[in-house]
C-alpha cells in the first residue's frame, strides 16, 4: 500500500481536482517471470541481497484502499504486455 493515510489524503486530492479532473493511480510491478531481463536482474539482486522483499512478484489483482474507492469513481485498466 501507499505510505500515507488514505482517509485523509484522498478527500484532499478530490478537492484539488478541476471539474471532470482525474487522478492516476499507477502500479508498476517488477515481473521476473514475465521478462527475461527482469528475471536476470532479480537473480543478480538476490545474489547480493537474498532477503529482498520485492522478489518473486507475479501478475495479480491490485487491492485499492476503501478510501480511494469511496472518494473517486475508479476506472481500472489492465494492460499486460
């Protein structure tokens, strides 16, 4: 999850928007099983940092906090290359 209190921040974002404005919620994952370069890079990272918490990421549905869902109309786009 993002490092801030969604219950406080999301209403503030909403107030800053112009009429019909949009907020982009972007999630970019490191996918070592989907890409040869990402996989080789992860092996190198794990060689020097075997306890790296970002290892082994896979494609999965992203959970959005309730504060985002109830404050904004959320449009989810799934773009898998």
